[in-house]
């Protein structure tokens, strides 16, 4: 069985075609510049990559091109479309409706649309992609929706409610949703496989650190808290996002800088974080290079991030009444050994002892980086959200009546 995984944005469409018998990625790529031109980058399993200019007025043309490169020419990976059994879509916001992945029926699509207001940059694009797939693929090809928020739906009200007038929860569903759920779920599950632990008895803190970053507290296999909130802006300082700030700062800046809500949103989402603090870059590698060249502001941006991660580890340990393992994943979590070491330094009081040599050795590899015998284990587990989307898709379509 082959599953096509789609991560659609308003002007791009990332894809992977995965053979679910072997879980091997047959091809992956990106259709970019939808609505303003068109460019497709397509890479097959042996590493060969092609890049072609195209014309993508809408997502439909992007899917048509995607089908063309998958099925024709020397980089084709399937003979015809019938070989693709199902399509799995990453959906950013599932609101309170979805605590697990589901078949994308008309009713489900309508619900995703209904909550578009909670993710205005993402959900409308996901719907465009689902509709485009309906046009380009046979209607017999099932589509599955996999939500970033679903894993966090197990949070109790004390975690997801804000101290705001309750009427805004009723009226607008203002609450914490949490994001990156597919990644937190993937690494939690994988940790269970690696350790042989029964995850329903363990307390885990999963740190997904990339351009966007979030941390989750997973108690007995269920998410009980997470750092992102109503939107993916909350929590940690990120590449270009501020993370949590005193809400009064937002009001103060809007007033004194004469900013509209859209301008303020732009400032918080695109001009803050590593980029805003350093004034140089949103990329963690470049930030480290800049600090090594003497940029004090780059160093402050690094310090804020690491300090915040450390505080989350402390607070989630307290929230769960203990912790058995901390997992690092995402571009930064998987690759930055000195970040892991600094974040976990002097946490012996929690029962956590790092193994610095193993920690350095395991950059971008999977494995334990705490000392043998450390009561709290620390693991690096590369995430694979696409694979989990494909697995969910396979599981759902296998249950469909034949
Ligand atoms: P996204 O959130 O967009 O999926 P990623 O998970 O790919 O992003 O993470 C991107 C971040 O990971 C960038 O800040 C990048 O600098 C960082 N990163 C990637 N490789 C390394 C590395 N070897 N060392 C330190 N940081 C790295």
C-alpha cells in the first residue's frame, strides 16, 4: 500500500509518497509559489532531485503537476494513480472536535472550515488541498485528516483554560489547543519502542525544538499540558515568534507604536524570537555562529531559549509529580548537543545525569544521552510526522468497509 502525505500551506504543498509495507519514502518534494507562479522540487529515494518551473494558479494545478512527476518521466515512482491507496493530510487546527485522525468526509471538511477562524493561515489552505485532491484523484481514493491539535485534547481544563472571563470560552472557544501533536505523539510512541517501557505507567517530557518549538508533558501516555496555546505563538521563544509575553506588552506596543491587530500579529509571529532579539537571523545555527563572532544579542536570544526550555522541564516535572524521561526532537533538539547539555545541566536534583560524550555522539541519531543509571533518562528521537500521518491513514482506510 502506498500513501501520499500532504502538508499544504496557502502557497505551498509539501508531499511524501510512502510505501507502507516497508515504510520507505519513495518520493518527496514541494510545490511552491502557488498563486504567484510555480516551482516543483521532487526527490526520489536514491537522492536524485529535479526542479521545474511550473504554472500553479491554484492548488489543483499543483496536484496535477505532482501527479505528473509521480507517474511519468525518469523520476516516476508509480506507474499510475491506482497505486496510491490513500491520501493523508496534516491539518493544523482540529479545535475541540477532533481527538484523533479521521476520514475526511464532507462533515469533517465542514468542521475544519467552521474552525478556520482559529487557524486562518492554515485551515483554509488544508481545505483547498482536500478539494483539489478530490478533483485530481479518483473520488474512490480516501482522504484522511490528521490534526496537530489532536494529541493535546486529553489536557484537563486546568491546563487548557485561561484566566479570562468564561464567556469568551463559550463564545469563541478561546482556550489552549497546543500544536505539533503529531510529533509529540510520534516520539512518545517511539520512546516506548526503544525502551520497552509501558508508556501508560511513565511520565515523559517531549521537547520539539525547530523553527517552531513546543514542549509537552505526557503523563501515562496522555498529554496533560503543552507550551503552545490558543495559537502556535505561545510558549517558547522561536525562530521568528515571540513565545509567551506579558499580554500587557502587546497592548502597550499597539498603543505606543500605533499598530493595527494585523501589524501586531506580524510583529509577534514574523519579527520576534531569534530574529527579533538578535536582529540578525531566525536560524539557530546562524545564531550560534553570530554569537561566536561576538554578537551579544545573538547570545541573549540563545540564552532566553535554553533557559525557557529548562524552566518547562522543571515545571512539567512538578506538574506531573516526577519525570521518567526527557525527549529532544526537531531540527534543534536532534542536532544541537550543546543545547541539550546546557538545558540539562545541574538537574541531578531531579535525578537526571547527562552523558556528555554520548550526547555529542548522538547528534541526529536516535539514542539515550543520559548516563547509565540516571533515574531520569534523556533521549534524542528524530521525529517523523509524515510517517505517523501515513500510519494513521493506513489504519483508518484498512477499517473501511470493502
Ligand atoms: P521546522 O520547525 O520548520 O520543521 P526544523 O525542525 O527543521 O524546522 O528545525 C529548523 C532549525 O533546526 C533551524 O533553526 C536550524 O538551524 C536548526 N538546525 C538544523 N540542523 C542543526 C544543527 N546541525 N545544529 C544546530 N541547529 C540545527
